[in-house]
C-alpha cells in the first residue's frame, strides 16, 4: 500500500494501522556550554520507509540517532520510536530497534559467532535459538567462513556487515544505521546497500544517517537534510532536486562562431544560462524534462544550421539542494555541535 | 522465578562468559592477573623468608604457606581492577553503547561484568593454591578451607571490581583506570598480606585495622593453616561479602547516575 504524504512524497506503509516508525516533535538536545546539537527538530518516518538523514559532520545526525536509540535523553521535546516514547518507555523502544552506530563497536577479541550469540542473549534468545540465529545471520551477511575468526582480523567491510547482522538478531521493526558505509570501499559499500534494500523489502524501516549524497540517493525513499540541528529540507530525492530547478543541458557546439545563433534557437525551449566567455562553444539551457528535451534541442539547432558536438544533461544534485538550503556545499562542511555527542 | 529474572540471568551469564573468555585471549590481560602475583610470590618467598624467624611470627608449616593468602588477595585485587579497565575500554570504544541499547536491566550489565570477575578470581585462586602447593605450601585446613578461600577471593574480586567499575563508569577513561593500578599495591601492603599484623609498624597497623582486606587475608590464612587464631573466617567472609555488596551497589548507582546525566 502506498500513501501520498502531505509533502507530496510517496510513503510505503503497512496495510494495517500502525504508529509511525519514528515521530519527533520539537526535539532539543543541548550539551555543556549550551551547545545545541539538535535545535527544535520535527520529523516523521513511516513504517517500511528508508529515511536518509543527510548532513555534514556535526550537523546533529548522530545526536538524533543517539536520542532515538535511548542512549541520550532529550533536553526538551519528544521522540517516539515504533510508537514508544524514548524516555518513558525506553525498554519497549530497545526491543523494537536494531542499532549499528557510527563506529562498529565490536570486541576485537571475540569471534563473529560469539558476538551474535551474545547479542541474541541480550535480546532474550535462548541458547539454541541464539545459535541458530547466529548461523543464519552469518550466512546472510556472507561471513559464514569468517564466523569463528576473531573480529580483530576482519576488514572494515566485514566488521560493518557483522555490525549489521548484530543489529538484526532480534528482527527489529526499525533499524538505525549511523553512517554505515563511512570509510568503506565502493565494493563493500555496494554490498551493504544491497543488504539494506533487501531488509527494507522484508518490511524493516530503516533510518539511515549519511554524509554521502550518493548513498542517500541510492537508498532513501525520503531524505531529510539537517544543518546545525535543524531540518532544513525534506522530501524524496527527486522532489528535493525538482524544487531547486530544472535539469541543465550543456551543448558543445562544433564551431564557437555559431554560439549566437544557437542561443537564439534555444531560447524558446527553456532558460539560457549566461554565456561563459572562457568556453564560447558551450551553451547551457535549463529545460523541463531533462533528457526528454534533447530531441527538441537538436531539432532547433539543426533548423538554425548549427552543428552540435556533444550534449550532456546535468540534473541538480542533492549537493545542489544542500547548497540551496544551507548556503554551503555538503562536502567538507562540518559543525562542532554533534561532535560533542 | 519469573521469566524476567531468568532472562536477566541469561544476560548476566552471557556477559560474564564474554568477560572471562576475552581475558584468556590477550597476553596483556593475563600478565597482571596470573603472572604478576606469582612473580611477587616468588620474590617475597625467596627474599624475605627470614622473617619467619622473627619473634611474633606465627607458627606455620612454611613461609610460602603464610604468604600465599597475600598472593590470592593480590590476584583478586588485580582481577577486580581488570574488570574496571575492561569496562572503561568498552565505554571508550563504544561497546558499552551496544549493551545500553539492548532491552536489558541496567544492573544486569554491571552484574554480568562482575560475574566474569567471579570466574576469573576463582580460577586465579585455585591456580595460585596449586602452584604454591607445588612449591612447598601445605594447607592443614584441608580441601574445604581451600574451597572457602576460593569463594573469599571471588567476593573480594567482586568488591574491587565494583569500585573499579564505578570509577570506569564515572570517568569512561581507560587511561585513568590504567593509572590507578599502583593503588592496588597500597591496598595490599596496608593489609598484612605478607607479614603478620603484629610485625607492621604502629601506623601501618592502625591503617590495616580499617582496611577490609586485612580481615580477608587473615581469614584465608587462618583457613589454610587450620588455625582460627591467625584469622576468623566469619569476619573475613563478612568483610568480603560486605565489600562486594557495597561496591556492586556503588557501581550500579554510578551507572544510573551516568544514564540520568546522558
């Protein structure tokens, strides 16, 4: 079942009436020195959704996750996970969630299998049940052969996969992944993304923080952009990008001398960007439809007798969205507040 | 017994198993808990055995028989301190958050860690008794006395583990825990671990009267020697149990305070 949210994005929700997976209202979290890591956050995540929480270091992502996973108390405001209040019903929250925090906190002297069995015991599984679950999860994350080796010898990707398996021991309703692929190579990252998608397809709600735009685009049904503890934009990646403008077609002319005629021919098809004196043979046009506008552009240039070298379509990226809503690029941006968490 | 209690019991068991098994996987962890007390036993038994000829020195079968209680209690102290160090490491490297985000009673997290300490202290005490036996110690008190000694060592380790855990929880600092290591020896030498209380200087004797380990060491000595005149086992048991209960409560309060402040 799919529902249209008030912000125009599509949420997948369970067919039975169920509470929001995450519900945050006016959440504030201060640290010593009145540093506000979270500053009046409101946020909803529907059951079955993958919610990408995007922001630079120190924006408040990790503090938010720590509040939602009962590791930190809010200074004010409320937060509910799977229908349970994180302060007043913390144990019920803990039963409903799986958590893989930013640093894969895994005892290097234990084996993967031992850790899974211990995690099973923490979640109330009995010996045989915990043993079976460990076998199944090691298989699921591709660590069966490494399961009896000490974790200290695992690669970063293996540790992350084990961390994910640990978070799944008790089949949680809501899975929190705090920057799950930071520091991983592209192969390990892709493998983890596949697993997250598979889990979500099985019905697990995923709350994912990331500072990687590609990760948010690849995984998230909806993205919330956080900056200085505030949610500054929210929606599907496509909707967020659409908000800040049309895709741009970059036309490389065969002959720079045709630039004037080309601009005149393309003007009716969209909004022309100002000519770049350094690249006289390039014309940039913002046009609705993106790649669908290529054919009319070629036709118009052909009719004007302009020879085309290449055409590239550039869609606005989430980084452009981030720049538009925060005034700075995501890459390299960092705030101090969340580091206090 | 309610289901919740059984469940928490399994949690304590799982955390205790983890604490104990990890202990034997790293030489750095075995060194202070097993090797160091034996080294001190060897040095003291060979270097100061002439003390046995001093007037007021109790009549025991051998000098090593007299000082092995000190080694056992030293081992218990170090096992307890290791508990705090391991807990600080869990806090510093994030493993503690894994425990806190699980639906377990907060007290079980402390008890689980201390349950591992109990196992470690019992293994240590048994090991030290056997090694000392091989080197000439004799235990006229018999097997029962040796078993009670192991139990006393376990309670003592829990007591020290409790205070070490409280410090670890309060500070979350691994380096601080490592820096308090020398204080173990202050506790040890202000108890009559290797010399009879009567032969300590008056000041040290006064201090020893306030050190609960004094009564545990003397109780172990009395038990092993089969001579209640060397130490009252009941007073030793009361000291060890009192220490364990008080310090475990302190660690639990420290955790609750930490969580309230989070």
